[in-house]
């Protein structure tokens, strides 16, 4: 009886001691785009993640709102694309947040583009060229062969910031990579039916995936990168010989549908509207699900089994 009473008193004292210890703060992440928020959740599912943009927004143009400044101020890491994609708003956000851990050159600022081979870099860029990034095309979240390298680098950075969770993070990355390899094999199989096809696009959002699938870009609805399609430019496209080879018009959910629909009315081409990034809802609630969605829509439309409207 005495031993049991002593155990109970000791156990109660231990509970009081544990309750008195300060709770470990939840790991906080600021993600510039939904694709990186989704990737972080794959690696650290318990993290508190704030995302600056949605799939219905153009990540080039975001306002540095007070809520975003507060999120960066309290974050342990910011995960962004880089390659100047957020050049119009992220520097101001970092300056106003004044978080010393999340600044250029610090471990708390992670740029995905730093860990990928970018297409179309430019030695010289000026405003006359439109919205061109000197580092190369920043939309690397749709590059099947680059994502494993980005995810691996992010996992390593997260383990440096959360060393007590390193084993769990690395274990999740290994499982994620295995799943990604299986999905990539499926996309390659689907790509066999798409290779050699061409599509009309608006901006270079899907360039990495299209090139990987062997799908050509016939024409671009934008006269220059980042410039809205003009009536005169669209009219000129009707005389473009490559337009006759196109199988569909592919645009992202955040883009204005009117230019694509105008061209579709005059050419009979189907319009495929797909998310440009992770939506938070199935099936495009992960990077793998997003690419699967895009590939499936392309395959279905090119085969003539769908009207191409999502």
C-alpha cells in the first residue's frame, strides 16, 4: 500500500513538472506558393504553414499585406520559388517583417530554384522583353525530374532547423521520393501518346512539364511574357502556320479565359483549363496529384474524348 501510494505521489509530481515545462513552439513555415506549402506538409505534416498565394492568383503580383508580414515575422523558415518570381513583393515583405532568421543568405530562407536546372536563362534582360527572368524559367514545380532534387534539398534544410525531427523528416522524404518515382513512370507512359503533339499556351507556366512530355508549344497567347494578350496579337496568331498543328489551348486557372475562348471560337480548338499549382483539394492537392491532373487532361483532350474544359 505504501509503495503504491509513493508511486502515485511520484507520478503526480512528474506530471506537475512536465506541465510546468514550456511547451515546444510549433514549427512555423511561410510558403510563397501553394506548391511549396504542399511539399513542406509532406515532410513536416505537423508544421503550421501560411501560404502567401493561391492557385487562383498570379504569384508575380502579390501585395505585401500586414497578415503576410506578421506570418514572415514569426516563421522559422520561408520556402519560395526564387529566380525572381517573387521579386516584386518578397524583398519588401522580408524588410518589413524584420525576421533576422529569414533573410538572403540565412538558413531560414529557402529558394527552390537554387536547387534545380532552369530552362531559358538570359544574360541580358530589360523591360522591353516583358516579364523575363534572367535566372531562367521559375515555374520549376512542374518539372518531374527537378522536384526530387528540390525536395531533397528542402528536407536537408528542414533537418538543420529541426534536428530533433531529422530522422522523421528524412524518412518521409524517402517515402515521398518512392511515390514520386512511381508517379513519374505513369506520366512517362501517358506521355507516349502525347509526344509530338503541340498546344497553344499563355505564358511559360507549363513549359517544364510540356517539354518533359515531348509536347511542343505552337504559339503563345501573350505577345511578350507577362503581357496580356492584345486583340491585334490574337488576330496575328490566326495567320501563324504552327497554329494549324495545335491540338488544344492550355491555360492555368488564374489566367483570363477570354483570349483562349476567342481563339477557340475561331479555330475549333478545345480549351483546357487546369490549376497552375496545388489547389488544396483532391485530386490536385499535392504536387504529384497536380501533375497527374494536367497529364490526364492533356491525354484525354488530345485523344478527342473530352471537350477540354475543366
